[in-house]
């Protein structure tokens, strides 16, 4: 008896329980299932961002494959230049103006329309597809329709008559970026409506019944039951719409002919394209991109923090 017990006592090791083995297997499986996504993030996001930071520190320029060149190290000079460049400053102010218009409109309209659509009995599928259709349509095709509507002799100006702005919407320095913000809001709205519709399915009907029993009006039920019930979806909509706005490129490029008039609708991504591709300064463009990433992360962090605290 003593000889059988002695080895276990002298080794100092504890036997591994079945629960511990199960947790280890779960950990291994978790890493295996996560590996494809981690590789995707590393290849699509982490490596390009790291390479952009590297480019931004040099007087970088593209060369033919296999050609060895020495690129001068600039340190933070590209960043200093970007922060003091009036065109870059204007682009960041433009995207800030865009976000101030687009993000609140997106949240309010998508939540209200999703709430109304959730109460529709007849033609529900038709209405959902109708709102989602602009999101699926190619931007180039939709931009053509928008140009037809908001050009100087377009349908909107004809309806407004003497109330139409002069210069017209997309060639007006004060109205160009708000017009683009309205366009993007309209085009992206269907996607966010679907997010809210999914979130509304998790709001218990008994909460609405209790509110009705207490004599709450529709607005009171909406404000005290619906809004808190979809708060996690609201944080997601805030983050996604901010990211979309920060990456604004196609709309000002097509609607205003490359950020006009006089840079009033230029976005940081558009300025990056002009500097990096058209003018052959990829290192400087990379510095603008890194600043844009930092700008977006700060806004997203603030939205997530304050949105979660209110929850």
C-alpha cells in the first residue's frame, strides 16, 4: 500500500481533471476556428497599416520590380507637412461636417423607419426591399440619377423654382458637402434599417404591453422601450456609419468632379488619392492615411465608450 502511494506523493504533480482536458480542447478548437479570420485581419488590415506607417516615414516612391533604390528617411516630416497643409485641414473639416450631418440622420431615420416597418403587416417584404435597393445598386448608376436631380437644371431645382440655390447644390461651396451627406444617408439607409429590424426582434413584446397598460403613448413607448432595447445596435450603427464617412471617396469624386468647388467637398481619402496616385507622393499620402486612421479610431472609441455607458 505504501509503495503504491509514494510515487504520486513524491512527484509533486497534480492529476489533470477531465474538466481541464475539456477546456484545453476547447481552447485549441477556438484557436483553430479563429485562425482563418486572424490570417484575414493580418493580411488585409494589419500588414497594409504597418506598411503605410513605414511608407509615411520615408520619401517613398514606387519603382519597377527588382530595382534597388535608397529612399531618404524623413521621420515625422510627412506628418508635420500634412498637419499644416491647408488642403488636408480642409479635407478633415469636410469629413467632420459630413459626419455631423450623416451620422445623426442615419441613426434617427433608420431607427424610426425600422420601428414603423416592424409594425407593418401587409407588403412588409416589398417595403424592406425598397429601402434596401439603393444600398445594393452600384454607386456609379445612383450618382447618375442624383446628378440628374440636383444639377442646375435638374428636377429638384425646377420644383423649387425661385427658391433653388444659386450656384446649384453640387457646385455650391456651402451646400456641396451637405448634399453628399444626404446622398450617402439615403444610399446606406437600407442596410442600417435591417440592423435595427434584427435588433427589434429581441425587444420583448411584454414590455410594450406593460407600457400600454400604464397608459404610455406611442412616443413614450418608443423612447422608453425601443430606444434602450436597441442600444447595442445603435452603437454598431454609429461605428459603421463613422467608418463609412471616414472612407468617403466615390461620392465626392463622382458628384463634384474630384472634391470641388475649391476643395469644399474633398475628403481625406480623396486627397490621399490625388497626392499618392496623381502627384506621385505615396509617402505623404500614407501619412494622411495614418492620421485618418487615428482620427477614426478616436471617434469610434468615444462613441463606443459613451454609448456603452448609457446602456
